[in-house]
C-alpha cells in the first residue's frame, strides 16, 4: 500500500510539472516561427529610433524616399549601372524616390541642358510665332556640334517656334537652340539668365548652366536629382511632353530651304535607325553625348500605374578602334534599358494609408475610454513587389507625450511615420475618431492601473485554479483507487476465512 501511495504522489507531481512546462514549450515554438520576420524588421526599428528629433513632415524626406528630395531611396543607392556616374529614378504619381546613385554629385548635364531651353521658350512664346535666324548664325555654333539636319539653318531663314523646338528635342540641334534663345531674349547671354532663374524656381540648388545648350565650351553643372526635377517640371507642360515623345517630324519648306524631314535620336522610342533599344514603356526622352560629359539620358516611362522619371549621367561610350565613327557601346541606352527593367520588375504602387483608416489607440489620463487614431488622407507609395502591410512599421508620436481627457472628435492626437526597412515612406496626422469624456470619478486613472493589475492577477489565479483542479482530480482518483484496493483485500480475507471453516 505504501508503494501505491508513492506512485500516486509521483503521478501528481508529473502532471503538475507538465501543466507548467507544456505552455512554456508551446510559447517557445510560436516564437521560433516568427523569429525570421522579427529579425527582418530590426533594421527598420533601429532607423525609427533615430528620428525623434526631426520635425513632423521632414522625417520622410531626411530619412526616407518621400518627395523628390528624399534622401533614402526605396531601392537603395548601390550601383546598378555598369558605367553611369550618377542615376536617379523618381515616381511622380506617388512622389517616391525609387532609386538613386550619386544623386547629388555635380556633373556636366551636356545636351540635357536643352530641356530647360525648350521649356523656357514654350513658356514665353506662341508655337506659331515666326523666328528669323540672325546673321551668321552658324558662326555662333561650333562646327563639330549638332545642327539641324539635313540642312543647317541659314542666316535670314524663317521658321516657326514649333519647328525649331522639334529640331532641338529630336536632333539636339545647336543652331536651332541659338535661334530660339535670340528670338526670346535678344541674345544667348540674356536667355541663359532666364534658364538659370527658371531652374532655381524648380528648387535646383545644385545646377548652373554656363551656356544655353550644354556644349563643352563652357562650365555647366547639375546633378541627377536636379535633372529629374527639371524633367518632372517640363513634362507637366503638355506641349513639351508632346514634342518630347515625337519620333519623326517634317519642317515645311522655308523662305530659303526646302522641306526637311528627320527622326529622333532617342532610340528608346524609335527603332527606325537602331531597333535594339526600343521600349514600349518609354513615352519620351532626350539623349546626350559629349567627349567630356560622356553619354547621358533623361526619359519618362509609364507602367502599372506608375509614371517614372529616369536620369543617368556620365555613362561610358565605346567606339570602334579602326572606324572611330562607329559606336560599339552607347552606354546610356544599354544601361537605361537595364535600369528600367529593374524598376518595373521589382516595384509596384500601393495604397499604404487610406482615409478613415484606424491606426492605433492610446490610453487617456482621466478619460472614460481610450482614444482611437484615425487617418484622414489617402497616401500611395511605391513599394517592393513582394511587400505586404505587415512588413511595414508604424512609429507614433503622441501629442504632448501623452493624452488627457477631455478629447474632442477630430482633434489631432498623434502623428505617425510609416517605414520600410531604413526608409520612411510617409508621415500622416492622426485624429480622434470620437469624443473621450472626462470621468466623473477623479480616481479613474487609479482604477485603470488597478484594472491592469487585476487582469494580471486574474491570469495568475486562473493558472493556479487549473493546477488545483488537476491536483484535486488526482487526489480523488487516488482515494477511489485506494478504496477499491482495500475492498479487494477485505474480500480476499473473508474468502480465506470461509475456506478454513469448510476445511474443518
């Protein structure tokens, strides 16, 4: 019987230990399943902790990809083009910097300067205005520079502003650039001042043009980011956008020269001369090449609801060793094709905040309930193609460091930053979804703390109660089993007594 008692006690101890150990093991298993996801979000959490001193509205610029001035591109800043010295990719619909490399390094913009020349001309002229080319116009352009084709402009020749704009944007013609500049401002020097004033209005702090066309004969500098600002601003103009995407054009016969027909030198939108670079997503662009600045390219592409501005500066161009006129590697076209493919394959637009979205809730000191934060705007962003909302991190800043009752519906109670890895995607204000009244009982905040303690105590008591029930059940089972064994022993004793009586 003593052995049975020891066995029962051992069983009780085993069950008790199991009731404590199994839940802990289950929790450990659940945690191990989420370890990988947690580690993946650690980088974002570290970045979030470093932004507490940055004013609202600036975090997503200084530490993120929001607006064209965003300093932390969504796709990072590692080099992705073989020879380009600087690149920038900006999505205009969502105001997102998708990718950049050496975005703010000052470089020569080359022919891309003519984008500003054409925009300033369009903003100051009617397209049907007649331009009379000045005397000796060809002497104002280096002989090796690009000219109107197939016949250069003549002194005294008359063309429309629209004709000359096509000559500049499709051919990069420098004589046409001179004709437009003199028509608008009287001299190229005066027009240059208009160009530099205009880019400053766009927020291009790192751009200064030394001449109107970007030739290597003067000092000009810009950056990939500033050129993206210029293209973004220029393509808001419908006339510029139309000409920017034109593949071929015919200049009617003038007073001195017969009809001229030519095609664009942007092989991304026209495969007439070279077919390998044609890309159906590209809607317009301008290439550049000079000996000093290398091969550059600015273009606009559209796909999957995205409108993207691409800029690359300073790619290397390779020429045939025996036939120096023959290009073996354009640089700007090959590398731009790869960059466009990378962006379209790996990124997508997504709504990350929507009007009416409840984001979080906070305790309110002296209040009858918690305050629920509500977003009142729709915010779209470009995100990596495989990302889900659970991969994004919200960082909150509560008004005044904490909320106190009363709170009115619609009152701003917090701001929120939304992060992906180390890039802040956006910042939004959060407003109270409903009123939070002050409690009539001044001790409400004490009760709130107490209720949290009661919840914790209740959880402990629940565990203790469960253990007690298990122990009582085992004790009952033991007592029942012990009673059964005793009755069997008594029955065996009675049987032995009866057997002895019969044997007498």
